[in-house]
C-alpha cells in the first residue's frame, strides 16, 4: 500500500529450557523456515535456567521463556515456583511446552504462573505453528492462548 508504514518486527529473545539436546537445532530450523525474528538461547535444565535468569548482565535477558516440565535436577514446576519469588521476573512470559497432555499438569503449570501451555509438537510444522504463536505473543502481549 502506498504511503503505509511498514511494520517493524522487534527481535525476540527466547530462552529454551529443555533437557532434549536435539530441540534447539529443530527450533532453529523452524525459526529459519518461518523467517521469524527470534534469537534462541538454550539451557538443559531448571538449575541452568535459574542461573541464566538471575541475569548478572553476562547473558541476554529473554523476551520469553519456553519451559519443559520434566527435566533432571530442577523440573519446570520448580522453575515456575522459583520465578514467583523473583520480583525482577514479574511480567516475563513463561510458555510451558511438555510432552504431557495431562490436564493436571496443564492446570498446575498455569496455577504456578505459566502464561500458556502447549503439548510438544512432533514435526516441523508443529514447531513453526508454536513459534508463530510465540512471536505474536511478544509483538502483542496477552495474545498467547
């Protein structure tokens, strides 16, 4: 359209917290295929997520956290409980994505402050759908369902 201002998309920094070593590569592939402005950082468990989110300035602060529930050392529920005690993290969206489709897990995660809950996709198209929803949520806060 003549005279319209092009929409400028801001870069979204996502912290992926998951013990599956193959997921960062799969997500990077989906990000590239979608052409989304997403910068992905990943850690392997909840303890590493806490270290990252303490944010001493050495790491880039995320726009959003993508959190698995079932991990060794410190699981996703424990990360959500910890986040509730951290005033500097208020307003940071945490999207849980888990292999669990159990309503009990979803309800508990949402009760502990997760912004939303997704069951992990098993194919690239599912990852791309998730990433588009994440991008929309950061560009328009409150849009994740």
